[in-house]
């Protein structure tokens, strides 16, 4: 990641798009007042430092990431490749493993895990414009979730999802009489 790319990430994710242009003052103010903006600012900066050749900056990136985990309750590992437009709704209990490649305009909600089953080192690929509901798990190796996919709340995904589909895990509540 270059410095220019980092500023583009901040412009789209922290400052809500290129409409008003990039401003250091607005970036600082938004980061101080808004919890998702605070997380995204520091996470992208940690990603930038982790991609450098300097051992000191790599160490600093791990420290920033650890502080974000304890402050916000979100663990996105530094090896995860996430495209521009990451949106975190209800920031609590989000875990994204490092063997994940995620496209643009990705929305994830609270208590959601995206990780591997450790059966292989194959990456999980998630396309553009994907929305994952609350309390969902995406677990597997080498899975592909296509573009423009909605994954419903409380869903368990362990297989490929084609582009342009909704994925819902069937949940059934029953009431049985006492015996």
C-alpha cells in the first residue's frame, strides 16, 4: 500500500467519499468523534505500516492492531486484504482471519466471524458489494463468495455462494408441550 492509496482509503471510509475532498482537519475531527471512523483510520494506518520493510514500523503496526482489539472489540488480522469501502456496523465481536481477500464495499455487522477451518492454506475470496448480517459465521478454506451477495443474520456459511444471491441459514423455532 502506498501513501496515496492510504489517503484514498481514508477519504472513502473515514470521510464518507470524495464529495468534499481530502482534509487533514476533517479527518482528525471525524476520527476523534466517530468510533467506526476511529477504528478504520488506525486499522488502515496499521496496514500501511505492516506493508513496509521497516521492522520498527511492522512492530508499531502490531501494537496499533492490539490496541484496536482491546479498545473496540474487533479483531481484523493484519494479513487480511480488504478493498476500499469497508463498513463496520455495530462494532462489537467482529473477527476476520488473515487468509481472506475481500472486495470493495464490504459491510459486516456485530458478532460475525470470517475464518478458516485449517484444512488447507487456500484463501477465502469475498467479492464486491457483499453484506454480512449479524451473528454470522463464514468458515472454510478456498471458498468463494461472489459479488452482490447478501448473507442473512445468524447464517453459517461453509460453501461457495454464487454472485447475485442471498444466503440464509434456515432456522426453525418450535414449541413442544411438557410431558
